[in-house]
C-alpha cells in the first residue's frame, strides 16, 4: 500500500513508518518536526517567524490585521508539494490540527488530502477536542487539566490544550469528522473519550522500534540515578511539579543515595541518549497510560514513573507492574521512590518486565500490521 503520514508527535509517525516499511509498504511522512524535538520527515515544513524579529512581525501582523503569517507560510509550503501528496491509498493525520496552524488553514489541508487520496484517518494521541472536553468533565478523578480545574494555575498556561475547545477548533473538529473514514486512539487516555463514538475504530498501541533501543541493565553501585526530562510547554499538563516536590523530599531524606539529572527542552536525538545511565526515569503524572517517552525508556529497561492506572492494567491484563503509577501526590511519589532506594533489586525486576511488556504489546512490526488491518476494514 501507498501511505501518507501527516504530522508528528513524539516520534509516533516515524516509528509507524519504520514498521510499515519493514512489512513492505511505501510510506511518506510530512511534518514540521514537532517543534524543538526536530523529528525527521521525508517532507519537512519549516516553522518561520517564531524567534527574534520574526516573532515580533508575527505578533504585530496578527494584532493589527488578524493575519497569521506563520500559518500562511506552512500552508504555502504544504501546497508547494501538492503533486507529491496525491494518489495515496491511506492518509493518516497525527492530530486534528496536524501542522499546528490556524483552523481555517488546517481545513484547506484536510480538504486537499481528502479530495486527492483514497482513505483519510485520524489518530488521537494528544490534545484534541474530544480528549480536552473529556478532561474538563468530571468523568475521571484527575486529568492533564487538574491544576487549571483546581484554580492553581491560570488558563494561559494551558493554551495549547484549551484552544481545542475554542469555537474555531470545535468547528475544525466537526468538519474533520465529516471527512475521515475513522479515528484511532494510541493509548487508554485517548480511548476513554472516544468510546461509543461511531467513527471510533479502536485502540492501537504506540509503535516502538525496538531494534534502536538497547535493553541494558545499569549496575547499581551506591547511588541510584534518576532522570527527569522537562518540556516547559507542557510542564503543568505533565504534572512535573509533583516530581520536583517528591524529589525534594527524597533528597532531603537520602542526600547520599540519589543522583538527579534534569534535561530541559532538548532535541529528541539528544534526549533519547541522555538517560542511558539512569535507573529511574520520571516521565509524567496526570495520565492513565504511557506515552511515547515512557515506552522508549521502558524498552531500555528503566523503571518509569508515568501513567499506569488500574484501567491500563486491566486493558492489557497485567498482574505485575511494568511501570510505577505516578499519582498526583508528591508524598506518594516520594514513597514509591523510597521503596526503590531501599529495595534496589526491584529496579532490575521492574525494568525486565517493562522491556518484556513493550516487546509484547508495542513492537513496531506488529503495530504496523494492526494499522493495515484496521485501515482496510474501515
């Protein structure tokens, strides 16, 4: 099959592309690289006007004339490749707003892709209208918007998520759902908001390319190495403050037992190597399942603090933990860290189970086949 993957989040489409190519399909990936993470793409659209004098021009033009020149730039680049974006059997969008541009411009992209290709699918693997609406409801005890709902952090810190429930993005969502052949969730966090929707085709787990992620047990000789990666743009939705408070508790109680490494806003190629020496990786709070960064760390045999709620355990029929469920409570996170410090043999045990879990449920080849089957049936 000839497949076009549109947009990128956390290397998901790159990994899916590799899996699809391994099983014999022709795949093209077009994206902007997911901001500072700079993931590769066959067709890379460049974000302009976001730094220096360019940003001042961008803001000025938008305030004075309502013209988003950065969005127009991406749109023009997209259409400059129009002949390379026709004739695909399958097109899949990474998000309702796959290029992160103005909704009216995303509609033009979607309309073009729908017109000149066979089938159009949507992946729900990040903030979108359905997931943000669900997070704003009281369906779950906590969500990525907890700090906003609790009145602890102003709405401006959640713009990247809350924009999806604004009127322009709601209209984009409604338009898109008239165009797609179906929507697929990447994990339990996105499965729950979509359950029962007529366009929902089910959950297909995130694909992980295991060949590039070496499993290696890190010897425990004294200090426990802990890694915390921070992306300032989603600091609050990932619940990073809970980790920072928990670490302060542990470092005060066991100053000689823990060595902390913090990495902030670094490109993917650097990030994926930065925690190789770690025993424990602190990924995120406020989720119910693992995202991409957690899965890659688990594949390397790390003990990852992330979403691993009972709903996740039940979905995969797990009896033993493959990750540490990071609840929005700094004292509880500190307690889980303390247990690992006092019983370091558990680090190796959980790390082995984490690798085995990713091998069984997330191997890119297996996941690619699941996508092919789902696309063909729709």
